[in-house]
C-alpha cells in the first residue's frame, strides 16, 4: 500500500557527505523558506505548491505528535496497523460511487465532480520539489503526514468551507491549525486574514478565520477518525457526532465578498 508521495523534506538522495533523512527526528523550522513561500502564496492564492513548502518549513514535529496521539486512541492502533493510503482509497471511483446519497462520501464525490480536484492530484502537487527518482521513506510518521494531506478535501466537505474560494481555504487552514497544531497552517491563516483587511476594507474575513479556529478547537479530533467508515456515514449525523458547528461568520463574509466583488486575498 506504499505511496510515492512524501510529506517530509530532507535529503531524498544520499551520498558519502550527506546523512540520510531520518523521519523519526523533528525537522528544524526554516523561517526564511516559509516567508518566501508565504509571500508567493499571498500574491497568488491558487499556488498550492507554496502551501506544501510552508508546511514543510514550519510544521516541524506536528506529524510525529499526531501519530503518537493516534495510536493512543481506542481505534488508532488498528488504523495505524492497517496503514490505508487515503489518496489511493479516495481515488477509487467505484467505491465512491457505491456510497449512498446523503453520506459524507456522496458529498465528497460531488465536491470532486464540481471542482475537478482529485486526491491523486493533491498528492502529486505535494511532491513538486522532489526529484523524479527520489527515495520514498517508509516510516509511520511519513504515512501519517500523507494521511493528513489526503484528509484536507474531506475536511472541506465536513466543515462546509468551500475549496473554490480563498475565504474557504483560509477558514479551513485556521480549523486545521486548531486540529493539528501545525504552525504552517497558522501562518497561512494569519497572513491571509491580515491581507484581507486591506483587500476588503472589512474585518469580516478576519472574524470568519477566527471562527474557523474556534470550531476546530471545539470539534472532535478528526485525524483520529477511520475515514473508510466515516465516508459511509450520513453527512449531517457525522457533523453532529464530530461537533462541527455551522460556520455562521463564514457565510456572512461570503456575502460581503460577493457584494464587493473581491476575493479574501
């Protein structure tokens, strides 16, 4: 079930002078690279490659902590032992088509059809900076990193934050920071919210982003869910069970942006 996608940076090649990358050790934060990628993302909110550069530069040991938390939960040991590659599972159209209307999976299926996005496409973008013959590091932490990457569009579906607009992405990254503790998410949410103040001449986006963070803090830990089971669950029931609140300020900010004819960033 190995995937060719890698969530962590480091030396993909080894030589006599370069130590091989060890995914068991936390990464050092690279503030210079993060700032460079943030500036590019703020200039073009559709440049997804920069998102992964920011994650790699700032998230440090977030995946290590997440994996250890996962295996401490009731079902986490089984989930980790089975090591399902979500990008592969979410790319199984026959399986997605078998999920009944009204389920999380049906809503995700509609999301894919509406946007043209795919789990495989996101995985490909995440390894843009790697050489074609880069070595795949097999490690529980790298698997968990791929898992968190692949959950992103399911979180769009669960939270109601649409992926077709910068506002929805900003709110979801704030939600993701609250859920994962990954500093890269906080950097994107914070910079985007601050830029929106000058772009929109309004605090509506800032309030929506803060709401996203609060909702992420209050919700159940989504990284501990069994996603094969979750996608078969009725969407509204799943939202109630997981404690995902209605994004009221997000919808107000959407209306404000539509009235002004502008994007959040």
